[in-house]
């Protein structure tokens, strides 16, 4: 019910702005034959520690769900590799399983396993591989809480020496009885090594947006998390926090949108970092004005420049962003045009300038979150069209 409510809310927000009459369009992307089968969904596309591209997805037949991944070689996907399978998984368009790797054969992936009869009771399950995905460990649950509440919206990040960082949204304080006492969804995190040993597991922020995916980037001194925060006055703007000498600093605002919304928009931020430059892209509908915005920081997120709006008038949201270099980012998002959702991309520069819009594909809003990654200077995309997963590379 919560996801249905927020979906209706997002439809109403999109209807608030006028539809653009026309816009410039650059040449289309070149589609790459997908490694996924019919019915594939919830893609996750990531560049690992060596710059290689990893794509994961889930295929469900009846009650059985299977998570696969594939590696890109040249512009061809290698045959799919099975990660895990089960009959009691939670699979939906909003809470996407992820994969990541350090480029040295160490991989980590997650899926969600239902913890009871409740629709919103499920646990994070992590699996690890030390041989590039040929074999996988038994699942590890990173959170010590086993209550039948939501534990999901995971972000994974490779660190050093085979260690990974994991952050997730945790519902242990978000039960009906806890909410009456001021409880809410929390953001928690931990480090895990390739043998499954957890360290520094604990809370990052005790009040965050209920179901907006966080994202993480690797700073020189450790991980940083960018996420949709939630104030006591229901202001749900984007914040950043980073690991600093064994504790979490912040949170600090990325921008002051002042978006007051009494429900989760199911639309988290995305971020990328190159050298000292950090870029963040996010959706907001503050003051009834839906926008997809981008901001740059040249000091690892301590300060940010003025947000740049990239949409053309009727954004649905779902942004992703990657840096091409320290001054240039590529942003993707969904936009409503002539009653159809389109997957768009646009190049944006730190000085606030941008290039023409590029339309990649028509896309159903219910298909989830399109993905984008930079691998060795080339930009790749993954999305679902309602029937199966599709992938493409942007033309130069």
C-alpha cells in the first residue's frame, strides 16, 4: 500500500507542470544485445574497481526468483552467471538488488528475503565471491535486528583489501507502535570483509525517508553516503554524511530545496566522484515544482555549488549521474512527454552549462530505475521495457 500511495503521489506531482512542446535531441544510443531473458527486471549496472562493467538482474518464474550477473567484454555481454535463487524473495521495482566488485575477483551482491507474512517484512541477504562469481558464499544478514520490518534499499561499495561497505534502510524503529513514540526509518551501515565478517555495524541517521534508495561513494578517508533525509517537519531534502575516524560526520545538506512531503516519493539521489569532484543528482517537487537537479562539489562534499536543473518541464524523476571528468557529468532521468515516459540523458558541466537532451527510449514508470555507468570513458545504460532488460552505449 505504501508504494502504491507514493506512486499515485508521483503521478499527481508530474501532472502539476506543463508539458514541453519540443526540445533538441542528439543522436540515439547504440543498443547492445542484452544477456537477460524474458521477464528480467530490476537491473543494477556498476563499474567495478578495475573499470569493468557488471550488470545484475532478477528473473522470476512462478514463485522462484533467480539473480544473475554478466560482465561486459568489449561491447558484448558474456554469458549470465547465477548468483542465488529462492522462492521467498521480495522482488519489486523500487528496492533493487545490487552487485559490486573490487576488480580483483572479489564480488558482493544482495537480495531481499521475506521474514514473515507481512508485505513489509524482509531482511537484507549478502553473498560474497572470491573467484569472480564462479562460487558464492552462504547468505550473511548484516543487521542484528530480526523484527518483521523493512530492511532493504541497499547500497554496496568496494573498499580496500577485499573489504566492502554496505548501507541500508532499517525499519526496526518504524513499527506502528514505535511510530507513535516518534520512531521512523533509519539508515544503518557496516563494513564486511570477503569472509563475511562484519565490523562497525551501527546507525548513521535515526530519521530518514522511508523508501528512497541511498547511494555511496568512496572518499579518500572512507565512504560517504548521499540520501534523502527526513526532518521532524517532514522536509525530505538530500543530505550527505561521511566516515571520519571511526564515526559518521554530519549529516550536511546537499541543497536547501525545503520539500515538505508527508509520504515517501520513492526517489533517492545518485552520486559519483572523480578526484576531488563529487556530483549529486536528485528529484524534488518543492513548492509544487518537480525538478531534476545536479550539483557539483570540489571539496569532497563539504560545500556544493548552485543546483543546475536538467529536465525540460515535466520530470518523473529516477535520476542517475556519472562523471566523465572533474568538470563534466552525464545525467539520466525519466520525463513525461506527450503522455509517455521517456528515458533521457544530458551532459552537464560544472559551470552550469549543458548540452542538448538525448532521448534513449520510451519507458514505463513501473519498470523501475534506469541505470547508468562509466566504463573506461564510455557511458552505458540499462533499463527494462516491461518485457525484458535492455542495455545500450551512448554514441560519442
